[in-house]
C-alpha cells in the first residue's frame, strides 16, 4: 500500500511546476507525510493516556490539526468537500498560516529535546514547493489513506521512506551523499555491536541511516524496560548535519523509525576546533560515512592538528577525538586512505594506529555506492590502545554491483562470521603492525591468499571511476576558484 501510494504521489508532483527532481518529491512528500504521522502519533498518545486515567495535551491546536485543515470528515467518515480546502485556498492556508504556525514551535518549546522543538526546526527549514493547490489536495488525499498505528505499519512506512531517500542518489544535487546502502549499515552496526546505555554519534548524519539502524538493532537486542526505552529515546543517538535538506530528512527519518525527538543538530561539524572538545562531549560509539571527495577551506583546516583539504580525513580526526577511551567505531572511507603517500595521509594513519586499535578493515568492491566509482573500505577501531594486528577482509563477489544489482546482506554474511574470530580465509588475512613500514604506515589491502586471476576490470567500473574522478577534479577546481 505504501509503495503504490508513494509512486502515485511522485506522478502528481512530477506534474507540478514547483517540483523538478526526485529530491523535491522526497522533500514535499516528507512534510505532508510528517503531519499525517504526527496526527496518528497524537491519537495514540490520547488513547495511551486515557488507559492510564490521565489526560494528554495535544501539541497541535485544533485549527491546525490534520483532521481539521487537511481531511475534515463528514458523519460517515468521508472527506467533507464543503469544509475541505483546495486550489489556491489550500495553498494559501499552507503557506500563510500553517507553516508560520509550525515554525514558531522552535521558539516556544521548553527545550531542544522535545517533539515541539523538532517540529519548529523542521518547518523553519522546509518550504512548500507545490505551486498547485489542486495537486496538493491529491497528495493529501493519498497520504490520508496511510495508517501508522501498528508496529507493522510503521516498519513498512520507514522502510519505504528509506527507499525514497535511496532514489535521491540518482537525482543530482549531491543526493547520493545522503544515502549509505542499508545492508552495509546493518553489517557495520552488527560488528560494532552497541549496547543500551552507549551514546552513539554520527557527525555526518545525512539521512540518519546509521542512527536509525542502531535504534532498530538495540530495540531487538533485549526485552526493553520502560527505563531502557527512555534511554533510547532521549540519551542514545546524536548527530550533526551541515546540509539543510539532509538535516530535515534525517530528522524525519528518525521520527518515522520511532525516535520522537532526535538529537540532530544543523551545523558544520568540521567548524568545531578539536582542541575545544572535552570529555563531556565524547561518545561510546561512532558510526559514520563522511562525505568523500569534498574539499574544505583553509580556515576549517585550522581546526585540526593534521591539515588536509580532504573532508573525509578531517572527519576521521574528528571521530577519533570524539570517542571516549574504550569507545568503538565503524567508519566508511575511500580506500586510498590506506596507501596515499602525502604527508597528511601518512600522519593520519600513524595517529590512528598509535591511538586506536584498528582491528578490522573491510575492503568493499567498486559499485557498492550506486553511481560512485570510488572504492571504499570500512575501518573498525577501538580507542585507547595502539594497534597490534589488523585483520583484513576483501569482499569478492561473483557479480558487478550497480543500480540494478546492489549489495545485499547475504553478500556480507561471511565477513560477519569470520570477523568474530579474525579467521584467515581466501578472502581474509591478518597483518602484524611490526610488518608495516614505519616511514609510510602503508595499509594497502593486498590479499596474500587470493589466487591469481584475470585482473582486467569491467568497462562499466572504469567508466564510473573516470566519472567520479572528473567530478572530484571539478570540485577541487571550483574550490580553488572560490578562494581566488
């Protein structure tokens, strides 16, 4: 039901002059979906309070409730066309009354960790792009058919919302930065194995896939007490995001997954000076896929002891600093990090190996990230003790990954199993830190157990890598021009 509804909404938005891409479709679907979800959430809280003999005070005033402005019903439960707004009247109500009303929640909320505050933040950042009130009416009618009352309904909706976010990667405007393949996230969370009580952090939160998956993982880890649930809701998940749309979608994604007031801040993580980070600012777990290929300005680089323009390398320094002693991390990064010969890369590898136990490196095939030819690895490390041995696993698949043939969880099953004991196999091996060149700290993933075979690459992989390199070169050039 959800899947077909989303497709029908996309068809409507495609016809609207204000919506030009998949990113717009996701954004506009999001705010309407959120208000319907909020109505159902409030209904649940009214029922829950009544069962306890208490009264629940609604967040949204009567005039701005979904059932008042969006879907007023007659006595038989059908849309009351005499009361329902449409056309210019509907568009004007949304733009001139509804959005201003919802924006003010940010200043009126008691604290930032409340649903009210998050509503205010979302609608301060969000904009209605639907120019036709008639198209808006069609979208509202479709979304009203959706129900979010049972766990099964909420799970289905959150999975399909993830699928919509995934499609943004094909829509330009850096949509791909927001999405990490869900099977990879699931695997990283399994290996890091967070516990209830851990504070979990993603400083490049994007669509909040890591935090959502960690929430689902912890929910299933044991039978939750009311105290456990409160800890998960208020004191477990923390994120930061620079880009407005990603911030909004990440916040909504967490709410749709069941975290009612996500601790996500709209800020440039890299603007924080590492020297200012104190023990109280640190976390037990870091899960992240920082953007790679980006270039940071000189003033941002001044916040870091190891100066580099590569965004991902700055993030890695940040993550190491943000971990508590004994804290665990799973971080995606370009595989060139393992072998680059520039001073910054060498210094960063040395810093990582001396301050953390880099116990596992997962080497991923090209095509793991749809539309990006760049190859990546996942670094698993624990802060507080230097590295003694690094266990490598090279994911070798009998097919080329791509949009129509994505990575799946079963592809990573062997990795998860072997990683538990750091076992050697045709795809895995260990390297003693004493055998690593102390002048370069080269960590190249060279599999000594892999049989020799034809190393010619698939033409599509070469083309994707060329495209990615062209885009990276263009970003560097634009960055240089921007500084002139």
